[in-house]
C-alpha cells in the first residue's frame, strides 16, 4: 500500500480518537472542578476520601484501571461500554491530576478579594462561584493544556477494549499488509498532526481567558 492509502485507512479511526479524547477530557475537567470545590468546602472527613482518590488514580497505571473497569466489573454484574470504561479510567485519572492543578491555581487567588467578599456578606458558595473559581480557571490554563494533551497521548489505550480508533486501525492494517514500519510511521505523524490541531485550538480559546503575564506551557 502507498503512504496515501495508509493515511486514508488510518483516518477512519481519527473520529473515534477525537471522541475518546473529548469524553475523557470533559470527564476529567468536571471531576477536577468537583474535587476542587469539595476541598474548598472544608467538609469534615471528606479530605481523607479526596486524598485517597488522588493517591489511587495518580498511582495506578491507566491501562490497569481500564482493564479493571472493562474486564473486571462484569464479574460482579456491572458491564460497561468501551467509551464509559475509558471515561472511568482515563477520565478519572485526568480528574485527579486536574484537581491538583486547580488546588495550586486556587492558592494563587488574592486572599484580599476573598476577605472583601466575606465582608460584603457573600456566602461560601458565592465566593467560590463568583470570586475564586473564575480566577482559578485562568491561572490553571497552562496545567489544563498539559493534561488535555496527555489525555490525547493515552487515548490509544482505547483499542484494547475494541474502540476502532487510529491504533486499532493500524493493528488491523499491519496484520493484513505486514507493512509495520510504514503504517506506524504514519500513525505517529497522524497523532502529531492531531496533537498540533488540538493544542492550537485549546490555546486559541484559552488566550481569551489567560491571566496577563502567565504564559502557556
């Protein structure tokens, strides 16, 4: 097969790669924000649960978590779709890392603004929603970009549970043609192209909310 034909076959998996990346990134963002809010709420006893969650999901390999979700849970009667299994493994892992990014960003919020909001009679929830979180998201832009690109790099794990993304297409194509070098070189180039497009899009959106003087990584 020519390089053009290989690229055309691999492109059939690109929409699935983008779908997996988008779902896992959205899951990680929602979970990270939720954990950051729980940390800020200072509910007694909850900090231990959050610490255990972060420790486990940052310490166990994503592939192991994926296999536990997709192949392990059916043994106790819980069957997940491949995409949901990816969201629970890669998405929750990303959420654990983003929660740490948000914790650092929250520490950068000027405490005098929080004190001023308290003096004006704002509730704890209003302070988080109107003062802390809008600024936190701006400070967290570089860390969020890094984590979203990491999710893209982990997305090939989806082929292990049957999602026909780029790596799955490459595996099937290699088995048929035995052109492993050409195929996986094309896979690398295609992932790099997707990475650059996704990174440029994220940076374009993030530039509107970037804190002056804080550069993207």
